[in-house]
C-alpha cells in the first residue's frame, strides 16, 4: 500500500477521534455544568375572571424544586433574579431539600435571605422529597421554613391582599390554596378549600401536576406545580422520556388549560439524582395576572 495513503488514513482516523472527543467533552460540559446553572426567566400573562382591581397586573414569581445541597451558586442566582424582578408574591412548590442536602444551616440562610427580600410575600408547599427524609422530619422542616419567613400551606387556604392603584378603592383579596404532596397522596383538596368563597379567584399551589386529576367540583383558576423538572433531558421533537407523573409526560412543562383551569408546570431550579440537564434549563417563572 502507498505510504501516502496510509498517512491519509491515519490522519482521518486521528481527525475523527479528536472531533469525537471534543464533541463528547463539549456535550458533557454543556449538560452537566453549563445548562444546570443557566437559569431562564419565563414570563407569562394569565387572564382570570372576577380578578379584583388590586390584582390587575400583579406579578407572581413561581419557584420550585430547589433540591439545595447548600447555599450555592444557583441559590445566589435565584436571590439576584427575584430581587431584580420585584414581585408582589413568591410561591414555591416543594422539594426545597432532599437526601443530597449537605449543609442545612446554609439552606436556611438562603430561605431567610429570600424571605427578607420579599417580607410577608413568600408562600410554599411540601414536595415528595421533604416527606422522604427521615431526619429532619416533616414537622421540623416546616418549623425551619416558617422560622425563616416562608409560610407553608398544608391542605389549607389563605386570603392574600393587594391594594389597588386607585387609592379610593379598598384593598382586595384572592385565595391562595396549598395542598400537601399529591405524589405521596397526601393532598386533601376539599379540606384545603374549606370556607372559600365561590366567586373569588383562587390560585392553588401543589408539588405535582397529578393534582389536576383530583379536581372535581372545585373551581380553581390557576394551579402552579413543579416535580417534573421538565424531564431534565429533552431530545428535540420528542416527549421527555423521564417524567415522574401518572400522565407519563403529558404535563412535563409549560402552560396548559384543563377544563377552564390554567395549569403551569415549572421546570424547577435543581435536580434530584442525576445532575444533568439538556434542552431543559432551570426556570424562574414570572406570572402577570390580568382580568378576563
């Protein structure tokens, strides 16, 4: 064989080997380092019937699935973004911590700084991972969160108030409803909605989109959930292969309208087991309320 041809073949093999290694390294860096820390802000407008004047244009930040190991770079980024957005309320839909949490004291510092930025405006519910932990138990976690300024709604509701820009009008309210984790079958929606008024708008916080199947006669205008992480790895033009819900990825991420109820599924901030994201960056959602 011609020595020149041998050299060409060797060069081609070396070229493709180097190109392959560069591609794999780039993909690895992007999926395990860059995208998991590249928090995106998603802005959505929601129209709600009977929305009182004080809530016209109200700005809500929806956070979910921190899965915090400690007060790390992602958590610091969350603080900066939420401060810059200056919301009326911050709602958090579970999985604050999990079995990978290494420094609970620093996590509490993160919660405290978040609530100090938005005093009296931060509300949340539990996810499945809080219930899976043996130490601290769920009661201790609730005490920690509330001691650091995050109000937890556990199968209960609360009136939340805003003042109208027209000072002649009185302060108005809507209902914020929170249920325990649907994935663990601990949600009790009838109890959570007890004594709510029929014609007052209602926002429901739950951890999993499976809550949508539990709506029967209850009328809810907007449901905010997480749990799915958006699938974490999303191949273009394909439904995510890993979405831990009963509907097998039907409600993986984004906005849905189901029987006159809006359901928003947030991709979350953190990750649980496999620390990877591809085509599914972490998310902070900003919802602006408008009267229908």
